[in-house]
């Protein structure tokens, strides 16, 4: 969870725009919670735009209009049916929950094929699941995707996240790969990284 100070807010043509004191990694489609703006403006919103100029309204075709001579950084825009409120200073907060919950312990236990996990296994599987959820979400965010934190975007991404969590579990107790050996100590190579990245849709060009 990350919390940012809101320094200004405005409502124009049923769109709420806030400015934070510092830059954020929040993008279109992300969900945030606003507080300190007044009872009618506080709440949870989904970002619809990240403007860098003063928002002045919406034209007849529904396109956003900006004053391109006035640059305002660190802004986020949201849908909000409300009377217009002139841009002004506020002492508010923006809270962004960044914990993804795409896969569960049960998903990984099924993939590993563990019939009956011990308490020690269960604790470490939970650690691996939390790490895999965080890694998968972060890597896709870095690759330019805007995903929900609570809903996995697709079946392939879910499988990639499960595979990564399972790989973390299997590497427990080893130096740099799976803790498994074949004939007199020859280590078995770990070859799932490429497949995991393909399933997550990362490490590839964003240009069609």
C-alpha cells in the first residue's frame, strides 16, 4: 500500500482531477482511494487519464480539452458526477493498494501435485505465492500493462504466475536452481524462466 499527499483538486464537466505532491507509478485503469477532499468527493475511483496540463472540460464529441499553456504534473483524472468545483488547494490523501491476489496457495499446491502439505510446506507456499503475485504484477506493469490487482488478466498469465510460485517453492534449500539431482549429484537445469515470461507477456517488444 502506498499513500500520497493530494495538494489540489478540481471537478469539471463531471470529471475529478487531483494533483499529488510527488510523482506516482499509477496509470489508467488503476483503482485508488481519495480522502480529505470533502464528503462528496471522497471515495474509491478508477483512473481514466493521467493529464499533464490544466483540464478545462469536455467538447461536444466527448473529447478532453486542456489548456496546453499550463503544465501541471502529477495529476490523475476520474469519472465523477458532481457540480463543478474550481481548482484549489486541499490537504488530502490518495491511497493505492499495490498487493496483487491473482493466485492462491491452492493453485500452487495443485500444480506441484502435493497430496498433503505439512505446516512448514504450507507456510513457505504462502510466501512463494505472495512473491509470485508481486513479481508477476510488477513485471507486467513495467512492460506497459494496466491490470487489476484482484482479477488475473488471463489464463496464460495465471499459469505463468503459478509456475513462478511453484519454481520458488522447489528452489528452497538449493543454491541457484531446483533442489533435485540426477546420478551422482548432477543438477537438473531450471528451464522454466522463458516459458514463465512468455505466459506473463513480458520481455517482448511492445511494437506490433
